[in-house]
C-alpha cells in the first residue's frame, strides 16, 4: 500500500497466499485477512484516484493510503508476535 500509492496494497498478501498459503494454515489465515482488508482499501484508493479532479478525491486518497499503511504495519507486528489481527473496516472478499 505504501509503495503502490494507495491502490496496490493487495499484491503482497496475494503473493503470500499463493506462495505459502497451502503449506501453512497460519500463513493462509494472515494472508486472507490482509488480502480482504487491502482489497477494500485499494478499491477506495482507486475511487480516490478517479475522483481526484473533484475535491472528494483529495480527501479519499490520503485516507485510503493511511488506513492501508497504518493497519498493515500493526497487523504485521501482531503476526510477528503470533497473533491473528482483526482488521477494522474490513469486508470478506476471499475466504
């Protein structure tokens, strides 16, 4: 999310899910949770890019970027501690 400018946060969780998701149920659970969260906020970020010509995009885009970056870092720290993090403002796209 940090490098992708608010719209590509879903790429890293997808890579983790595809590469190690079948080998470890823990990695799969973390990757699916991260993927669902990042897909939602990447969609919001894409809407922000689309509406940049309006004032609304100037508000939506930084919020989407901050949500993805801040909660992604918190979830990464929790995953490193062995805890499954429940993302706020998330929706289930992938099961």
